[in-house]
C-alpha cells in the first residue's frame, strides 16, 4: 500500500497524483481505478465510496443512483483530503474499476 500525495493546481482547479502512468487526475483516473482504496483525511483513511457502491450493486443491494452519489462523495473527500491510498505496489498503473 502506498500513499500518493495530492498536487493541487488552484488556477486550473485540478488535483493530480504521481501515478505509475505519470501524473494522473484524481477526479478522472483515481476515482475509477481498481487500485484506489481510499482518501487520506488527516490521520485516517476514508474508504473509496465508488468501490463500496459497486460492491453493493454486485450483491444486489445498491442502485445506479448510489454509484452516482458515491462519485459525488469522492469529490467531496478529495476536496478535504491530502492523499490517495493506492494498492498498486507492482506499479501496473491505471486499471478500470468497471
């Protein structure tokens, strides 16, 4: 498990991290990557909401709306967080979550 620190660009309103593929947008890559396990908020790691919502859908307990709400929650956590928890120890790079 590794921690990828946010690189914030206030002028462009972008947040990126140093991924194995190079600099990757947190909003468009990490949010939908199988390696993203959570967001570092202070001293704790909040689990990735999309992964939890997708697991619920696969178990028949969730809906498409819950996946959309999870994406919005991810964006909120990114705003308040400082890093991504990533389990890409093999440096494989981005792998689609779904």
